C-alpha cells in the first residue's frame, strides 16, 4: 500500500515538473471548472465527466467543433489530476506561443479566416479573424447561451494578448495579400 502511495505521488510530481503551463488558479461552479494558466490565460467551462476532461465545443448547423486541443498526454494528466485535487502552483514564467493553422476564407462574410494558436507546445486554441467596421479583430472561443455570448477563453496577461493578436493579424494580412 505504501509503495502504491509513493508511486502515485511520484507520478503527480513528474506530471507537474514537466508541464510548462501550470494551473495558477482554479474555480469550480456547478461542476464546471475555470482555470488560469501561468497567470496569463484563462480557460472556462471545463467539465470532468467519467474522469475525462471535456472542453467546451462550438455548435453550428448540427455540428460540433473543437475549440481546445491538448497536445501532450502528460499535460492532460496534469490538468485532470490538478482539477480532481484542486491543486494550484505558482508560476510566473512567460507563456510562449506560435500560430499554427491559418485557413483564409474567400467569401465576403465578416469571418476572414480560421486560425489556431499553440501555447507552450501543450494546448492549442482555435480562433477566428473577423473584419469589424474599422479593423480586423480576433474572436476567441465562446458559445451563445440564451441569446448571450459566454466566453470560454480569456487573456489575463494583456501584453500576451496584444502579441498573439498582432501576430495573427500580421499572418493573415501577409498570406491574404499573396
């Protein structure tokens, strides 16, 4: 029994040690978790169903679209264990990112492109590039509930938000002009 307990704590320690993104805050309301990673980004409305993480999806025309993808198995285990145990760590390390997908639409709708951003090579977030009245802007994951849009993703670190959104718009304008 002691050996199992020791192995359990070693596994949890290793999962925490190798994940770059750390949960720095957790809240739970009606079995929906909101987490903040590295005091920089927030993911809202995560559910734990049958010991599995369920991230919010976007529903349109009877289809469901993934908005969040966990890229590393160790990070998924770390997230699940942290939510189950309500474990937070301090981590003020900057979050790295790179833009990944960029699918430019060739129609005249307000949505100009679908894109995704990978944070610390561990989680991928889908977004849309929208043409507003005066400029392009980025729509991050959200769902319409009772005629109201509810965010599923937010930036806590506004400098990181500016860097990410600027990079997305530069990528779009660079590829759109080709």
